C-alpha cells in the first residue's frame, strides 16, 4: 500500500499545478522591463529618414510607444483605438514601425490614417527585441523619467484602453 502512496501524491500535485496553469492567461506575460528605464535607441523617422528619433528626446513627457507593422492584421484591428488614444489631451503616441518596408508603412498609414506624433523605423527589429516585444502589436506607456510603467501585449481593445492604458496615463500625468 505504501509503495502506491508516493506516486499518488506526485500525481495529485501534478494535476493541481496543471489546473492552476490552465487558468492563467498567456497574454499576461509579465514584462521584466516594467519599472525599469526604457531601452535607448536611435532610429530614423519614417516620414523623414534624415531625422533621427531617440527615447531620450521624450524625457520629461509621458508618452506611448506603439509597435506596429503594415503586414500585421491585429495592428489594423487596434488602429481605431490608437487613433482615439492619440486624440487624448497631452498624450504623445510614437509609432515604432517594426520589420516593415517604408513604402508599405506609408501606404498603410495613408489608407488608414496616421495618428502618430512621429514614427521611428525599426527595420531590423533590434529595438523591438530590446523592448522584449513578442510580436506586433505591442504598446508601452513610459513616464517622464523614461521608465516603462505599462506594457500591453496584442492589439489594444476598447476595454484595455478604458481599464488599463488611459487610467495609467492619467495617473502619470498628475
């Protein structure tokens, strides 16, 4: 009887861990960058490649970095919410065009609208990797000191905008 007790206990523990794991949301992967300075970068701007953009230029402002691409269907789904976010008073939304061709990104923005204060071009995806991006779209809220305060994985939804992003922005602007 005792020889069956240990395997039974191990089995029950494994079932318990599996049950807990199945209840977790895989979209809620915590970012190790929350509470840490936003990674530095220096990238050309989409609409004027002769101009550069750095995260350092945003010091002293609360801002949103939205990683997007023209080839990304979820980016199109979130686009109305990014546009709504960009219309909020005192909110600067910066686009990070990820692994995209400039011509494709410009055509996509002409067709769907350009809500961004400016767009930096991450053609090789290195900045996205530095930010721990799992793919596009992803959105970061960054405070006046250049510290990442919130990360939203996947397309922004009305619920995410109202429940998470806008309240975080309001808190940071106080």
